[in-house]
C-alpha cells in the first residue's frame, strides 16, 4: 500500500496555530505524511508567532496537478509522485 501523503496549504502570515499545528500533529500520528506549501517558500508565520520553514511552493503543485489532469491523471496520483 502506498504511503498516505497530503498537501497542507498555509497562508504566508497570520494563519491560525490550532488549525495548522494541531491538524498536522493528528495526521502524522496516524501515519500520514503532511507536506506544507505556501506562496512563500522561506517561511510562514502564525497569528501567535510560530513559524513554519522549509515550505514547498504552492505554484509547483498547482502546475503539476494541471499537467496531470490534462493527461488524464487524478490529482491525488500527481501529488504522490511529487518530489516532496
């Protein structure tokens, strides 16, 4: 069975801590790999001062998904083959 991978998209600044950090922790505790993406690949800052680093660029996933859909793939197949 292939590993379960999801893409979490966060705002570059002022995202809610509990919406991102708690959700990611629960997903990872169930064996799901969570890749985080945003418009800014350097960092994203939460409303209460926490930072997320090493982000994937959301545009890369968008472009990859559009190309895959044009070839008849489902988006989830495309993201699983990503380098992230």
